[in-house]
């Protein structure tokens, strides 16, 4: 062994040491670099520097997603740089999802550049699905749209319409709920303009959709309206009938008030009559109370003697007796008449 070392010169030993150090460094370096991704990109004809991959890995980005997206972009002739894809990934978007969405849009003759696709991806987290929505129409139903025709009959309408997503208006347009509200408002306005609700029942599409303007209704929406149809028409409240019921109830209340007023007036009149009767009785009693005083005064003044007083008393007693006899005879005759009936 010693003889072997002696055979090598100092230069050879230094070269071996340097080569060994370099080899060890390369091995250690590639232990940290995602080597399989590096080789995959290299053999795909899309060279990505190893230090770039190491940088992406250290920044905790999805290295595989970025590399696959870059390879796919190159193969589909997309003029994209690795920095653009890296920036999108740093913003929280999926670069692979964006490239797939761009390819799908291109096959369907829909214009979609990388910047718009990236913005939609960051906003929706699924740009590929949004491109599918722009290709395939969706059916949307709106129910319980209520309005009153001019004849005061409430009409309840259900409708359905087809829409496609407009990618160019995705970031600035209103959503599907706002489009539903616009369609509902348009139908409600047409209901209110209809003179007779029977026209809506007879031809709902003609009555409610004859002047429907797709462009105006979807002007501020991210969706494009394709078609619309009325699904159902039902009748709700009848304001005329409700007004008749309310009028009848009012008349009933007025009649009750008038009857109560008359009853109160009769009661007041009766109370007044009782008051007058009591007053007259009081006057009679008062006059009767003055009779003994007048007799006493007349006796004192000599205008009326004691014998005259006794005669008066006898006359009153005789009158009372006659009244009692007449009353008894009348009662006895009434009893006899009732006996004859049986």
C-alpha cells in the first residue's frame, strides 16, 4: 500500500482529492434536488436548471405541478416562460390547471390568454371548470315569480333559461343570482303590463316573453343568455275579491256601530222617561205631603172644621173600599172565565 502511494505524485493525489470532493458535492447536491423531476423535464426537451428546482422546493412551491405545466406549455406551443408559471404558482394558482384550461379553450375556439386564465384560476380556484361552463350551457330554473296583472289578479310564474359563461366578463360581471333577479324583474314587469290575467294563462310565453331582450337582461352579467321558457303559471291572490271582503267587513262594522248608537239612544231616552216619571212622582208626593199641612192650616184659620175633616176621611175610606170591591169582582170574573175554558 505504501509503495502504491509512493508511486503517485503530489499532483495526482491533489487531483484525486479534488475529484472526490466534487463527486461528493454533486451527490449531496442532488440529494436535495428533485432529481426525477429534473430528468423528466430534461428528457421531455424542456430543460429546467437544477438550482431552479432547488429554489422552488425551498420556497415550498409545488415543483411537480410547475414542471409538468411548463412541459405541457412547451409541447402545446404556448409562449410561456418558467418565471410566469412560477409567479402564478406563488400567487396560489395551479399552473397545470391553467395550461389545461387554455388547451381546452383553444380546441373549442374560445380565446383565453395566460393572464386572463391565471386571474380566473386565482379567483375561482378552478379555471378548467369555468372553461367547461363556457363551452357547455347550463339550465337554470327560477320559481315563485309573483306579480299582479291590471285586473288585480296575482300571477305566480316559474321559468327556466340556458346560459353560458363569458370568460371575458368573468372578473367584472355579476353572478347567476343577479341574473335570476334580472329575469324575475323582467317577467314581473310584463305581468304588471298585462290587462287580463287570462291572456297569460292562454299563452304564457307570448304574454311574458314576446319583448324579452337577452342582451339587456344579461348586460352586466358574466353569463350569456341563450334561451328562456315559461315552465308554470299559477294564480295567487285576487285583490278584487279581497277588496269586496274588506268592503263587506267595513259595512258590517258600520252597521254594528249604527245599531249600537240607536241602542244607546233608546237607552238614553228610556232613562230620561224614567227620570221624568220619578220627577212627577216626587211632585205628587210633595203635593200629597202638603195636603195635611193645608188642612191643618185651614182648621186653624177656621176655614175647615174637624167634622169636615172626618167627612173627608170617610169619603176617602169609602172610595178605597169601592175600588177594592171592584178589583175583587173583576178578579173573580176572570177566574170564572178561565174555568169555563177548561
